[in-house]
C-alpha cells in the first residue's frame, strides 16, 4: 500500500506540474490530508451510523495512532 501511495503521489505531482518549492508540496500534501480525513470520517460515520468521537475512541490505541501518524508522514 505504501508503494502504491508513493507512486500515485509522484504521478499526481508530476501530472499537475506542482512546483518543486517545498511550500507548494507541503500545501498540496495538506489539502490531500484534509480530503483524506474528511472522506474517512464522513464515510465511516455515515456508513456505521456512529459519531466521529465514538469512532475515534473505539479504534485500537496502537494501530489507530500508527495509522494517523503514517497518514501525516505521507503528506
């Protein structure tokens, strides 16, 4: 999954001709992270019919933390 994410991110950056300035890349990563988290929380809470707070508290503390830290590092 990590390799697919890296390849897709590189392709999007190249396809959209994002400048190689670090701030431009960080901004693009931040927007992507915001969309990812909004989609995840929105879809999970809608499909499971639970509030976001309950979803976060029911996640495994170790794997849940690693998942969210990893998604931040990929951006």
